[in-house]
């Protein structure tokens, strides 16, 4: 046992681990961080990404819809029906997910800035605000 410890100690003395020095961020890195910390930028980016996700989900789910009168339709009619259904479902999901991403991100960012804390409470509040917004009826 003592021999193993001695060998390990000798190996560590030959190759000491180096601690990397602390590097200050560059001006460009600080500016990029400031831009991303802006609530408007965060919200718009989340809305765009949510819209993209909704678009692809709508296309996938729209392709799975079968026409009610499938047996009486020709192949071309089924194709046209499926393409239209994919378009409708994609646009609907795109709008829904874009609004959901935008509202959630904006609510979380504003709550975080107001509380000056980064914790789970911000996420819970943002989830409640988003759920309330999505469930509100628009006339």
C-alpha cells in the first residue's frame, strides 16, 4: 500500500496539474451578453423558435389526419386533402407555439428582473401567466 502511494506521489510530482488563469471576457462577449439579457430580444427569439417548432409539429400531425370519406376519394383527392390539412394545422400550431414561447419568455424575464433573483419562482410565475394568456378567449 505504501509503495502504491509513493509511486502515485512521484507521478504527481512529475506532471503537476496546472490551474488555468482566470480570463476576463472581451468587450464583444460582454456586448453579446447584454444583448441576450434584453427581455425583448429573448422574447422575440423564443417566439420565433416556438413558431418554427409549431410549424414542424403541425406538418407532422396534419399528415396523420385521414379524411372521413377516404374510401370514396381518389389518390389525388386524398393528397390534396392531406396537403391542405397540413397547411392549416401547421399555421395554427405555428401561431400557438409562437405566442406561447413569446409570453412565457417575456413573463419569466420580467419577473426575474423585477425580483432580481434567478430561481424556480420565476418559472412558476411565467407558467401561470402563459397558461392564463393561452386560456383567455379572444373575441
